[in-house]
C-alpha cells in the first residue's frame, strides 16, 4: 500500500511484478526488427512507417480507459488485459499473409501497451515509499529493459534459424507467462469495483490530468526519437551490412541498464528536472551521432548514447508524473503521461518514415529532425528550471 515502509521495498510481489514486465516487454519487442522485412515480403514496403504508428494509435487511445479502470477496477486486471492482448496478437501473426489484415492486427496489438504499463506503474507506486519511487521505477525499468534488450536479437535469430512463425509463437509464449505471473499478485487498490460498461463512458475530466503537463511535454519531445529508432534502424542496419537487425536495440537497451538504476535513485535525491534535462541532452547527441553514422562502430555508438538517454528519461519522468499526482487519480495521471509518450512515438515513426521514403540518403535528415525535437525538450527543461517552484518535486 502507499504507506509501506522502506524495509518492504524488495518484496516478493515487487520481483514478481518486474518478472512479468520482463516477459511482457520481451514479447512485443521481439517482433520489431523483423516486422519491416516481413511487411515488405507481403508487398507493403511503403507502409513500414505504419508498423509503429498504428501500434501507438491504439496504445494512445486506450490510455484514458486504462487510467480510469486502473483507479476503479484495479491494477492487476488492467495489467492482465495488456499481456493477454500480446498473447492473442502473436498467435494471429502467423495466419496473416496480406498487408491490410497485418496493419489491422498492428492496430489491435497497440492495446497491450495502452494497458500493461499504466497498471504496472500504479502498482509500483502503491507498494513503494515516495522517497524511493525513482529508485524502484529504475529497478523495474531495468528488468523491463533487459527483456527489451535480449528479445530483438533473439527474435532475429529465431527467424533466421527457424522461421518467422516460430518467432511469433515464442512471442505469444512469453506474453502468456507474463499473465501467469500476474495471477499471483495481490490487488493494491483499496476498494476495487466490479467492471461495468458504464466505466468506459469517459468525461472530459477523465481524459487529461493538467498537473502532469510538464513531464508529458518532455516525454513527447524525446519519444519522437523512439518512433524513428523503431522504424528506421532495421533498414539502417541492413544498409550498413548488419546481418542481425536487432543489434541496435540490443546495444541501446543494454546501455539503458547502466543508467536506469542510477538515474532513478539520483532523481530521488536531486530532483526530477535535472534528470530530465540530462537525458534530453544525451538524446540530442545520440540522434546526431546516428544521423552521421557511416560505419558500424559509429552507428552502435549512437545506439549506446540513445540507450543511456532512455535509461535516464524513463524512470525519472515516470516518478515525476507520480509525484505530481495524488493517490485517487494516479491512473489518470499515468495515462496522460503515457498518452504523450505514444503520441511522440507514433508521430515520430510516421514523420521519420515519410522523410526516409525508402531512400537511404534521407536517413540523415530523418535523424536530424529527431535531434531537433530533443533539443526542444532541452530548452523546455531549462525554462522550467528557471521557474522551478511548482515544477519539480525535490
């Protein structure tokens, strides 16, 4: 519960939750490197930008619903829905051989990340003391990132060694195990209500939490780059001669492991805004380095900086959002932040694919645009630091 002592931080249910997240993030990230080539083989090369964009549309649209349900029905049911969507979609991918059904399935698959992370962040906030919130979210993010780090390269290996159908079924198995773990978690919402369809009738007040506008702006501007990375780096990897299209993701996610724990803990002590500023500055450097990459080593150096940046931003911005919310609307606050995250990813994926236009000489322009968006986040953080009262929480 919110008032748990510091001694109760590293509990069995905390590690069960992180294990579930590890499997969940491994499940859907496993698909990312191979989906652009899979879609091209079906004759949909010009729709590569929609692979991530469609996923984020439904993830974003479902955020307000997941926020309301998290605050009313409970954290565990919302997390379970997210993982179950991954199970079902991964089982359907092998059955689809045409472009339009594939794109529709990507649209449905987005509901998974619209639900699971919202319930997870609220659950962690319930069981961890406020003065160690950044640290806890950092550790959880580290475990989730480990799943994200291993799975893309593993997905490519499974596809090359066996088949893409085996890779899809492996993704479904991981998501199923994530659900199984959740069934052993005790609900933390004090008085959960029975689900009613009326809960899905949202008012204007349910859609947005004004108190968390600052972290939401920072996350939108930085996660613009996430959309570009997920959409373009498989093609960029192929262009540079990589046989495994998941290596950029592997290096970046392993790098994020180095910074997540330290960043979250540091933000508990020194403040969320300095952490957000540092992560944004590194994101600018990562996008510039990736843009000018002409060699494998330079490309992977960009991946390393990108991972460091994401490892800082994820726990810091999540903790900042929870700090600015209250216990009764924590789900809504988190859904607002994640809605901004999905909007950044979706717009970034679409814009980057549009600029790329399957012409490798355009990759530099696409990544420089992402560097400019991250630069705007830097300027915004500096502005907030000068007006610190009311914007930071430490």
